[in-house]
């Protein structure tokens, strides 16, 4: 389920086994029947491709043929897509601002190879695993900027999201210019803009597959997507909405809200309950996850996801499935929002929101304000320098604090080598010029977070594709992301409020009780049960690839696993990152890389 090509078509180029050329005379290929549209341009040496799901009408795309892609081409319409231009001098890649369709590139054969699959490019160049990238993923995933642009394979880079990248035909250095800068836009109110963009993102999927299904968890995000999808379907279609719940427990708040929402739309929704049994517990069979470009967020809950996907495909005939994933990333203000209020002299509002945040976090309002004031006068570059000096130490957990780069404690089972590689990555980060200068701090932090979530969500989509289902997350559509992140400071919601803009946007569809929700149920208890149940298998993984690379101490890691399984206070976030990454490494080394083949005899590239 990927695209790719080369920056030069001067000689026959290989392509992955089983892939098809998108059009004659080009080196661009696609694999797995992905949607792609090739446009006729005025000259034979200039081709334009729109790759991925794009809501543009044919009449709108035809304008690209005459005038070329506009600056906002990759977020003008709903969908997650890239725009590719092939010219005599090279290939121009226009990436979406959220990174929802990641594009990677690597030098090869005197030119550039590009693809939406980093693993496929790694097979082309026989690339090894990037150990430093592993360290960033395991020990400090809370700072996405630490590994910005790096894939999990040496020499394979992710092209910058929201940019125009020229990959020269002669293999010289790419020329990169930023296309997307989320500066404030003052037009319609935020709730109206969000409703409009989310409707477009959802309708694109219902139009392409009216038989699709949707999560209906009872929370605001998935419920909003489900109700929009149900209303967008033709009148003779009903949405299959799926609510998973613990086996034998039909009284949870999430299930109650899911039923309320389904009842609001009985003529449009068929509501399905899917109980989770013991064989769906977290941590079960995590090394059976399909091979992906990087560790997928769903790895630790693979049994649950695989069970749901298999059931939907066999019982409902699902081919396309929508989720509410990504909503948490774009609908909450990060703690550094308080620093923006102080910088812009919104002092009364800053004080009020600091009290609200302190109550929510059970923290001292004085400490909350101290962090916010300190950060308000700290540039991103200076914060990066501080990070480089402190990363890899036994620091306190800074989650929830108003800071540029919140640190996680470096675990005692982490090796000195891992700490050193983490510091190397941080020092390298200080040397990179920020491509998005001048933004409010909260917006800049959200850009990093959204891009991390969107890129890893693409790995989850790879997992789902292995079960025959196309997974979509409308909240991560670049059009929706742009809508939210261009909201002016004075119209952004309070930091401690629970998604008020979405609740207002969906007020006409959501049940009033659901719109008023301020919490969401969790499966944390299941995580601890799953940890205890699978402890023996997980303990064996301590001696795996991460230990062989010298990144963790196996005995200490096993000890911390046992403490967590026993319910003792143990930081679980880093342990889970290590387990997911170890599972990914296991699967990667067990499964052969995608094969490449030379162009069949008689087939021309132009």
C-alpha cells in the first residue's frame, strides 16, 4: 500500500515486485491499488501526480495541469495525499503539512529514490537500522523534534511535511522550501470552521466507500466522526458503528454514551457491540504485529485491534474503517499555551487558566505560573540547548509542565550508550534551523506533536491493511489540522477545558450528555492485567535486539517489568516504548524486506 519513484527517468529503474507504473513514461509506481491520479501537463517531460485520498474534483485538478500546484495544494482539499511533479531536471515532492502521508527519500544510482514506504527504500539500498533513532523512540518519545526527519533506517530520510522538496535528477542535495506556516486566520468562528473541515474529511471517505464502518467508543472524537459519517451516507445506506467493551461489562459510561449516540441516529446507524475477552488483553502476541515502517502505536494492543479488524471484515464486510484517533492531539492546548498568554500580555487570562490547570493536575499554581513565565522568555533554540545538557539523566517527569521539550526520567535499565546517543541527538537538534519561525509556542509544539501522531498513525494503517482494511483518521486530515492550528490566540480554548470547540461544533448532532462529557473511559486496568498475564513472554524480550545493541540492561529491565506487573509504582511509558520497539525489531528481522525487480523487457520509462 505505497507509492514511489525516482528523481530521474534517464535509464530503466527498478520497482518493487508487484508494483505497477502509475503511467507510461514515468518512474512513479504504486503498490496495493492505492488511489492515484495522473494529470496531463502541457509538455511530455512534465507530469503531475496526486497520490493518496484527495477530495479535489476533476475540474479543480485540471487547473494544476495549466498553472502547476499552488502553495496550499496538499491541504486545499480534504484527504491525506501528496502532489508529485516529474520534470527533466528532477522530481518535486509537495508533502502534506500534517505528515499524514509520510514521504521518504534516499540517494540511489546517482539520483534520488522516493517512496511512502521507508522499509521499501531500505530494501533498495540494503539500509541497516538507525540505532540513534531507536534510542529517541524508546527513551524520549515526548520530544519528536529530537528525531525530526529521520526514519528507522540509515540513510532513509523523511521529507519535511508541509514543504516543497526538489529532488535533483543528478542526485545533488535537495532544495527545500516551506509551504505551510500555520499563522492565525480570522474568519469564521473556530467551531464552525472545525465542523466544516471535519465534514469534508469524513464525507470524502463515505463517498469512496459507502459500506464503511466506524468506531463508536462513546467519547467525543469517535462519536463525532461516526455521526458525521452516518449523516453523509446515501439515504439507503446505514453506518456500521462498532463499540468494543470488556466482556461481561455492559454498564460502563463509554458504552452508555455510545448507545445514546446511536439512538440519536437509529435510521442511519446499525450499532454493533464487540466484547473483549481474555485473549484480547494488551501485550498479547505483540511480536505477531505485521512489518511496518516503524513501531506502530497499536503494537501493545494488537490482539484487540486484530480481533476487531478480523471480526469487522468477516461479519460486516468492512473494507474501510474510520476512527477518532488524532482528536486528542489537535483539540487540547499544550501546557506551553500559558507561556503564550504571558508573552502576549493576556495576564488575567493566564492567571485564570493557571488555576484551572493546577486544579486539574493537583499541582501548585505557583509552580505552574513559574514554569510558564520562565518558558515565555526562553526561545526554542535555547530550550534545545538546555535539553542537550540534561537529556539522558535521572530527571523528573516533566509531563504536563509548561515547557518546550518535556523530559521523561531516564530509566535505570537504560544503558550509558543509550544516554550518550540521546545526548548526541539533542546536540544535533540545536544545530538545525527551525523551518517554522515566529509561531506561538503552543502552535509550534502542536505541530511537532501532530506530525508525530500522524506519522505513527500511518504505521497503524499499515497494520490494518495487513488485515484487509483501510484505516482512516479524519482528525489527522491536513485540512482539519490546518483549520485548528490557524486559530488565533484569543479564540483558542482554555488549556484545562475538555474539547469545548468540538462539543460546540457538534452540538446539533451529539446527545447533550455526551457533548457535556469531561472525561473518557480507559483500559488501564486491562493493561496491568495483560502485563501480568504475558509477563513470561515479555521477560524473554529483555534479551532481544535492544539488549544486543547495548541499549538496555536485560536484568534491570526484567525487574522493572515484574514490578509493573505486580502493580508497584513504576514508570510504564518508557517500558511500553521499549516493548513496542523490540517487537518491531523482532518482526523486521524475521520478515524479508520487500523485493525489487528490474523493469520488464520492452517497458519504457520515456
